[in-house]
């Protein structure tokens, strides 16, 4: 009876403290903005199956992944037994004279036997793995466990949590063995490992040992549960909700800012009705934690500090200050510092500090290439780039302190419709004097314009969106010319916008200049909708991503196709013949552009083309693990932050290691960076850098 009362009192106290910790978290969540709609339940449940139950992302790091997945699956089984212990305890049965009869779930029969047997085996598996984790963390100096954001107390916290798990397993194993020793043939459930140990426990002390271990185990569970919200191991609770609530859109899609949309619409159409007064205007972007969304906060609570994100970050790998794990931990630490004030005074609470720049600094934020390698690798689906973008938005829109070259880029887009200082009137010059050889005969190619086609009463099936790089950058113009030759050769019904096209706004958006992005987007959408455009082809993965994923929120809904996808389609339809083994003896390595591959999942189309034409040789980092070339996220338009090497240099080293003759790319910016890398490595004589369109044109000999 006394044991039962003590158990109920302890359970209520533990549940009360846990409820208090969670109530604080929920109150903070209620203060924060909504990130996006969470309506698509089916897709989200799929994510849970894939990434939580299936541990798909954890298993991308094979050895550590298998170890972690075994611990996770084991915990699931053991939780079944823990739930039974809790219910038994509340019913008071363990405190009866005969604990052999006290197992409530035993009514499940064979299912019970299997679950209990699984828990008994996994208790040992977890025990062994936790010892391995402790050795790895404390003696093996794994690189991704270190970093400036990893404080001494974080290491102590990780070790302490592992010791708690170890004690949980020791108490569970001891309890199981003593139970079998005491209950003998009456034991409920199957204990394949503990039954081997039961003989070591004297029968007359088995009940005492069982009850001691039972109490030790249950008290450790209560303590562990209440320790978690203040530990890195809070992911035990938070990873499943965080995965369920994660972004389901393509990684490289960045959200639009509704507050900006209203103002931009007004700027473009002064006759539009004024929006209703919505009180105090919201701050643009994120300066401090209360400007974030509740997903940013959940992300920070779910972070396991595993360092996978930082280990794949191109900026971090080249010695720059940026560490995506730090960005997430900065948010958590700043929230911990400000939480009491926010709970007392609401969002107006200020303490003279802020997330940016006191925790996350200017230099860190501007080093990001928005490659999304971090988000791709994160086992709990944390979205680091969106946090970085929100802080860039604050810097650009509220502080007006973006790097000088980024300001110059924005001014160029505003004035010329391109990130460089070129005249808008020259936008279509790339199409001048274009010639194509068909059956050995050279003929002029006139790239068709939408305006001309419309004047003739025709509606071309495709719009060839050229983009700023394709219109002005030397390498980009060559890609446009090559692709136009392919379109001509395959007799595709298409047209361009010519000088009616203006910059997509992609770079402005990644710089945080959402106003300029939306201005550009609305102008382009108006023109494209005016021409009733339905299908767009583009050679630029950045514009591909923006047109496909970001324009729809602003009213521009199109089927957007990357040129590699289109060329594959033409080959499959027999409109071009890629079977020329002109590059047969050439080793071609393919560099995945982040915005095409990781961002939008297209890995196969370019490889299909390369394999048809030559011999594909993969870099050790490829497809979703591909390293960024270093140009994205506006890096192309600014000086790189301090580091020990350039990102393009590191990526070129990956390519050189393959012994390739050709580096194939599918992005004008990647091409520029890889050419710079080859030049820097003095490999220009041995390695050529070519866009897929150029390779196809050479193979078609047109
Ligand atoms: S998006 Fe790329 S560069 Fe930016 S933090 Fe993530 S991994 Fe690093
Ligand atoms: S953000 Fe994700 S990948 Fe990075 S340390 Fe945290 S859990 Fe690991």
C-alpha cells in the first residue's frame, strides 16, 4: 500500500514537472509566426514512416546510422514495457505479494511474448551501443562532434544523457533477470537473454532485487523525461513532431513574405485598394528569436547536435566561420536566455541583445551558398537555410547593410533587369548570328520571339526562359546558343521573350531583398500570363527553381522544365539521336547543380544524356551528396568570406580525382565556377568544362 501511494505521488510529481516544461514551450510556440500550411497530412505521415520509423536519413551515415537506428528501434520496443510498468504501477499490482501476476499487457498473448522478447534483446543491444557511443564521444575525437558551437557543457550533457540511458538499460536487464529468477515458470513474456542470467540470482533475494531494479528503472525514466527538455537529447521527444511538421516543398523553395507582397502590389498598381490597417507593422526578417516561426523554434529543440549538417557544409569545409549547426543552436540558446522575459511580457520584451548579431554573426550569414546540403542531411529535417535567409532579410530590408557588391547587384537588377551593369536592350544579343549545320549545310537560325509569334496569331508550345546568366554571362550565352541549336534541330515549337524578359529575382531573393524579387516576379508573370505561357524550358537551375516553386505563390503557375530534362525527352521521342559515341573514349564526370539536384530532385536526366554520349565517372560526392560549386546564394556576386580555400577549388579537386577528361555541368553559374577551378589547378589542357547542351550539340555535330 505504501509503495503504491509513493508511486502515485512520484508519478504525479514527474508528470506535473514535465507538463510545466511543455506548457512553457507551447506558450512560446503560440507567440511565434506560422511558417506554412501543415494541411497535407498524408504526405506528413509518409515522412514519419520514412524518416522516423524507417530512419532513412540517419542511415545516410552508414556505421553511425546503423548504431543509432538500432538504439531507436530498441527504444520503441522497450517503451512498450515501460508503458506497462507505468500502468501496473498506477494499478498497484507490482506492490502485491505476488508480482508474478502483475503484467497487464500479458493478455496480448503471443504478441506480448514477441514484444517483451524484443525488448529483452534490445536492452543488451542498446547497452553495448551506448558504451560504444560513450567511447566514441569521449575518446575518439570524431570531428563532427567538435566545433566552436560545441561548449564543454554540451559534451558533458551528451555524456550524462548517455550514462542515464546506460543506467536505464542496466536496471531493465537486472529487473528482467530477477523477475525470471523469482517468477520461474510463471513469468509472463519471453526473456531470451535475461533467462540465461536468472540462474546467477539467488531465489531468496530475487524479489528484493527485482523490486529494487523496478524502482530504479521507473525513477530513472521519470528523471530522464524531465531532464530531456533541458538537454540535447530532447530530440527523443521532438524529432517525430519536427519531422511531421517539416517543409514538404522542394528544399530550395524559399517562402514569400506576405507583408511584402501587399506593398509590392500597391507599388505596381497605385490604384489598388489600400490594405486594412493591421496595427504595428511587422519587422521584416529575423533579428531576434521572436521574429522567427514556431518551426524555427521546434527545429532548435529537435537538434541532436550530431553535426551532420556542418560536416557537409561547403562553407564550413573551406574554413569559413559558418556552421549550420551553430545557426540552429544559436536560436535555442538565445531562446533559453530570453524565454522567461518573453513568457512574462510577450513579444515586446527586450533585453538589449538579439540573435543577430550577438549570436549569429554577419560573416556567418553571408557565407551561405543556400546549397541545402545541411537540410538534406539533417536526420530531423531541420531547415537551416530558411533561418539564414530570414536574418539576411533583416539585414537587407531593415538595416540596409548588405555587402556592397550585393547592393550593387540589386541596383543593377533594378536599373537594367540583370545583376550586371549591362543594358536591358542587349538582353537578346546572345541570339545574334546563330548558325546551325544540318547535313553538312550551315544555315542561319532566327530565335523566335513571343511578340512576333503572337502578332502572327500563333501560341508557341514552349517559352525558352533564357535568364540573366544565359543572356549576359559569356559562358551562359554559349549555353543559350547551344540549346537554341538543339531546339531548332528538333523542330521544337518555342519562342523567347527577348528584351521583354527581365531578371527572375532569384538572386535578389537569396540576398534577402524580397521587395526586389517580388517586383521582378510580378513583372515577369504579367508578361508570361499575357502570352498565355503554359510550359517553360530553361537552362538555369536557379531560375528553374524560382519559376517552378516560387512564382506560383505570386500567381505564375507554369510547367517548368530544365533543359537536361527536355533534351532527355527529345532523345526518348527520337527527335534527336544521342547515340553518337563521339565522346566514347572520354571520361565525363557530372557536377550536380544544387538547385537542380538537391533542390528539385533531378539527378537522372543529365546522367542519361552523359551515358548516351560518353563514359560517366562519378565524383565521390554526387547526387544528393554533391558539393556545391560555391556560386549560389548570391556568392557569385560578392567576395567570398575568409576561409582556407575557395569552394570551387574544393569541388574541382573532387572532379580532378576522377581522372576525367570533361566536367559536365547543367548550370551557367556552375560552369563558371568549375572553369575557374580548373584554371586554378592548371588543368586547362587536360580537362574541359562543358554544359550538357554543348556536349549534345557536339555529339549531334550541328
Ligand atoms: S545551405 Fe549550404 S552553405 Fe548554407 S549553411 Fe547549409 S550547407 Fe552551409
Ligand atoms: S541541425 Fe540536424 S544535422 Fe545539424 S546537428 Fe542538428 S540534428 Fe544534426
